[in-house]
């Protein structure tokens, strides 16, 4: 049974190289960092959450909203299988009720603050902006791109960032919850211009303040798709030796 069905649209991702030790406190038990060419990455992500259903029941009033999250990338080895997943440091949405449900059911890290979007799409270009308010100031992610779809290249940095189909939630130092995320491989749009204005320290803690003046390694815009998340989660528990 699916816990969540929704459509994710116009997914903006700003990707930053960070010291691996910065992420160790957030690393779930049983996982290790997934590195790209020897470097660890963190992504600031903004997208539209649409047509949301919980247990196949539509949410007509609260079912469309902006989400902004900060995430990083991990792997979990299970026998000969390598599972590539993401860990969310924080997920920001505008509705307290939705955040409460996610935190209560799944021990996630949702916060509810004011958000808004400005989206302009025509046959030639896309202009996408997400904004969220902290300490009475508006943060923003803005991109301009071609409207043409581009297939994601194999072994590219884009593939590394997007092709993670598991989520991992740190319960405590010994327990982790694993869940599967289902969506097709996304097409992307070629970025022409971007601007990221985020007070990382205020949003995510003082140890992220250095990102306020850092340039992302890259910024992507993905078309998005229908997405589903299974209700059942696997609890991973490390044994104390």
C-alpha cells in the first residue's frame, strides 16, 4: 500500500560540495556517505507538490504546496545490493497539519513556514522561483531555463544527484528507517540563469552558515513526475558489540 501519491513538478536543485565531517552527525545508522568523484554533496531543493493523496485519499485544500528541503546522499549495503538513498536534514512546507502528520507518523524533520512561488512557462523558456520566509526575511531559489526537455546522461553529475530511490530517517544512533521512493527517470531543462538567496545558518544551523557565500557546483531543473512512497518501512537496527 502507498502512503503517499503525488506529483512533483519543476524541481530546482542547487548542489554544494561540503566537508564529509559536516554530515556525520546526520548520518543514519547502517549508512555511509555516497560520494561523487571523492566529494560529498548537499542539495537545496525546491519544487511543487501537487495532487497529493494519503492512502489514495485526495487532499483537496492542502494537496498543493511548495516544498523546500535540504538533503544529502548515502548508500546502504545489503548483501550484494547497494541501495542509493537520500537523507533529509529539513523539509519545509507551508501547512502545519501536513508537517505534523509527516513528523508524527515517520519521525521526519518537517517545519511549516510561509512559502510562495512564481512560475512562468511558455514554449521557449521556464522561469521558476520558490520563496520561503525565516526571521521575517524571504529566501529564494530562482532559475531560468530552456523549455526543451533534455535526457539525463548516464554517469553524469545530474544522474548522481537524481538517481537515489531510497529514503533514510535517523531514529537514533542505532536505529534507521528505510523507505522506497518510486518515480521514473526525470528529464531536465538546460539552465540559462540562476540566483540562490538563502540564509543557511538561520534555516539549518550555524554550521551551515558558510554556504551563504558559497557558489553551488551546479544548479539543475528537472521536469518531475508522479511519485509514490510505500507505507511499509524497514527498521534497521545495529547490534552493539
